C-alpha cells in the first residue's frame, strides 16, 4: 500500500521523510495539488454503494483504495499552476481532490478537519489550558480599553500576530514584540490584536510530537530576547528530556485536537517552567533533527508506514 505526501515541490524537509520511507521499502507518491489539472489528473466514481478513485502525477498512477496514509505537509493551492488559474478553478479542483481523499480509509497526518481549527491561536490557548500547560495570560480583542486595562494589569506584555504574516510579495516578517502599559492602543480597534504577558525566558523549547513520540530541543536565549525566530545568538539547539508533566499535557492536547503531528513552542523561564506559546500543526522539524540528531523523520515515516486496519483507522 502507498503513502501519499501532499506538499509543494520545494519542500526540502519532506525529502527527509521520503528518504526514510524508501529506506523502509514503503511505496510513496509525492503530489502537489497545485499541479491540478494541467500536470496531474484525478478521477473518482461512486456507484452501487462503493467508489473507485485514481490520481496520476509525474507518470505515476495510484489507486485511492491503495492508500495506507496521507501526510499533509505543505501542499500548494489546487490549480495554482494551471494555465488559467482562478478562484473558481481552485475551488472545483479542491472539492474533487479532498472530497475523494476524505472518502478513503487512509490514516491522516494531519486530517484537514483537525488541522483547520488547530491553526486558530485562541483555540490553541484554551486547549493548552485544559491540557495542563502553563499558559501566559492572553487577550485577543478589538477593544482599545480592554487592551489598555490588560497592559496596566500585567505591565510587561507582548503583541503578536494571531494568523502569521500576510501572504504578500515581497514577504514581510511579524516578530513578537515587547510593549509596555504606556502604549497607545487606539489602533486595536482597526483589527483583532493578540496580547500576552511577557515571559522572561532563559531558553526556547521546540517539541515535536509524532503520534505517541515526542522529541524536544532547547536553545539558550539571549538576555531580553523576545522572539527566538529572529536573530542568531550563537547558541545551538540541543536535545532535552521532556518533563513528565509536559508529556502528559502534550498527550492530552493531541487527543483533544485529533492531531497526529504537532510542533510545540515553549518559553522556559528562569525557574525552569515551560510556558506554552503555540502549537503549529505543520511546523518545521528539520532544523531540530539536523542539529540534535533526533530521528524525527524516521518516526514520521514509521507512523505513515503502519498498515491501516479499517475505515478511519
């Protein structure tokens, strides 16, 4: 049976898992939905209480009934590379492709139905609270007065994007920024704003959860550092043990959200507490594996290679 990898052509991180699957002798097809319909084709038929489906790309033909698992890595928008792209064509091809794939008995990492709500930062915060993580006080608001009162209550806060940087060309960065209670919050009324109490940290933690396995890495933070994604302070990522309390919270979080893969970010404070910042359901793991030697790609490949046992297994 075949593993279907949905990702863009330039996804180098996916190459690590592809190599592991080939090492294990597991058949796979790598497919970018952006290639529909000009450079790839699909067909599915529903009749007499059953259905058949096929997907072809780069000279390969795969039966949808022959899929053991589907890894949604970083797929392009359906029909994005069509000769005459349009919102309508993207919608039509997306309906056809994902409607066909949702009909299979394949295992998903991650199922779009679970991944979509898991992207929402306010939802992440609430599930993290319920799961037992330490979570900084957080406010999402369009009320300037609420923002001002939050800042006055906690004094030292940060502002961050809820959805990430906008899709513009050239791309722009939106780092998490530290602000104080004397900030002018009048512009909060122009758009939803996410504020959190600032956590003075001594290290950044990235934890990758693959099914029931977790791999954590720690990087010492520079004094006063706010956003570890920006600026290189010369400290490497190093493998670190996952505390039992964090492991239990991760398990609870994954169970509630229905995710099979999650990249968790924490701020470790001066007392060693891991504060939950976010969980990216499609976050990068390649840099952690390359710097720490932890076998994350092999873990993902092994999860994808497990034979399915029935519908929805």
